[in-house]
C-alpha cells in the first residue's frame, strides 16, 4: 500500500468503517511508515474536534407552534383532497370540448340539410327551362338535376345504396364524390354563401362560354 | 420554502386525535417492530393519526435538524424555515416511512435534501455571494459555541477560537462534503445511512469524507 492509498483509509478507520481486509493492509503500512502514523494522528484529532461540534441547537419558543400550524394546514388539505368530486369534474377538458364541437356541428348540419331540401323543390323546373335554350349547358343542368335528385333521395340512399349508378351520375363522374360527409363539410365551409344564394343568382353557364370566346 | 415565517400569526385550532386525514391502517409486522424501537412506535402513532406523536417527533429531532440546517444555510431565520419544511414534509410523507429503516436516517434524509435544494436555488447563490464573509469578520448570526472542555480562561478562549475556525471551515466545504461530514461525525450516522441520506454509495461517502478531511486539515493547520 502506498501513502496516498493509506491516507484515503484514515477517516474510515477512525470511524470504524473499514473492512477487515483494508484495515489489515493499513495497519501493515502504518507499522512501516512514520509519516502516515503522524498523518493518522492528525486526522484523528481533527475528527474528534469535529465530533465535539454541538449537534443540537435550542429551539426558538414559537417554532414548534408555527410548525404545528403548518402541519394542521397540510392535514386540512389532505381532507379536502379526499372529498369525492362532482361527476362532471371527472371529465377531462378535451372530452368536454370534443362533445361541444360535435353537438354544434350536428346542429349546423341539420339546419343546412333543411335549407337545401327546401330549395331543391324549385330547382328542376328552372334548370329545365334554361336547358331548352342552351344546348351547351345540358350537361351542367343534368348535373344540377342529378344533385337535386340525390338530395331528394338522400334518406333512401343512406339506408340502401344503389346497385348501379344513374345515368346522370354516370355522365358526371365528379358526382361520385357526393359523399354525405363531404357535402356537409362543404356546407359548413360555405355556410354564409349557401344560405344567401338562391337559384336565380346561380352563375349563368353562358357567361363562361363568352369569357372563353373573348379570351 | 415556507410561506410563513416563524413569527407569523398562529391559529389555535387543533386536529382531533384519530383524525381521518391522519389515520392509516397499521400492519401487524410494524406493530412488532414498534415494540422494539421507540422511534418506530412514534411513527406508527403518527401514521395512525395521533397528533401528539408529531409533537414528540418534533421535540426529539427538531434541535438536531435546526442545527444541521443552520450549518447549511448560515442564517438562523432560514434555518428555522427549513426546519418547519422538514417536519411538514415528514407529516406529508409519513405513510412512506417503512419501519425497516431507522427513523433518524429518514429524518436526516429529508433534512439533507431540503438543505441541498435550498443551496441550489439561484437567488441563494446571489445571497451567499453578497453575504460572503471577509477574513477576520465574524458572522453576526453565529452564536458563540459552548466550550465544555475548557478548564481555564485561556483554554476557553483557545477552544472558542478553534470552534469558530472549525465552523467557518465546515461552512466553506462544498455542500455534499459538508453533509457527509456533519451527518457522520456530528450526527453519528453510519456511512451506509449517510449514503442513503445524500443519495450516494458508501464508497462515494468515503471519497467525500476524504476530501472534506483534507480541506479541513488545510484550513486548520495552525490549530490541529
């Protein structure tokens, strides 16, 4: 054992915390090293002085009272935590938010469904009149009529899907995207436009042709 | 840290013995240990909701906790607040105490952790720097230490001077070295318990004590 290693074992040996094997090695070193014996004596003296430092301190008069007061506060807090909370407190905020949004979306969707159903009553006749004057718009008129029929047939389609696509839908593949969820989303997105627009204000198909010819 | 100071307003409302907020079931094996160790019996009484057990616990350990805290933070007022915090924590976590471990170790574990946390606070660092003591200047909050071994006036003066130098040297140690030294030499904890209190192994405790002893030897070479 070297002196440096011996010095590391001096505090534990004073505290009787050395393992027997280490204690034996230290004892052997000390018999041969006067400097380490002197170092051990100094360490022992120092640690004895440290051990004589007062371990306790007299308590101020009100410290116990104030600590008891705080302990009772903690006990009261524990009691209040143990009271059963109202049932609605068990619901988390995200769950409540999702439920509120779902109810709102359902309300708006039902309202829009009523508006579209009411409007669709007059649409076929008006569209048919326009289709007699402009052959180029036949396709779009057919599409509008198809949409109208789709709107009329919606309750039945929801319950039983058609076995083959109607002619109007077959001629306009884009209408195959007429899924209820997408339709309602569109209504939600253009809620104000749909509510204030009538069939008379619908864009004239010839306007598109004029623009194309002028361009 | 405690929001209220030691001299804050105190209500005299008392909790009833057997308060349900305090009570908890006591296992049979713990009862057997309580018969052998009065500290375990004290904690079992506290776990069962006996407020007087808290007072007994406070009277038994608060003087040691206060002294330890004062040696960590230096300020008497802060040491008193830390002592309050320690015993409030003991109350809050009383059900985590296992009768298998020594109560004194558990108490000093809580106390040491709170003291070390206090020293880690940034505002504390600033305060320590501002209050850093200059050479030859006594800290006004340090009470004079008793010198029971003194026989003559000269010996008494020399012992007091050594004690003051030693307190200053201990206060200058890094927090973990200070904790290891105080818990092992002043509070008499075994190395294993010291390791439990400061969260390290016995080997690490030995290393901390070696460094602390070397530092004290350097600081007190004129006296020891």
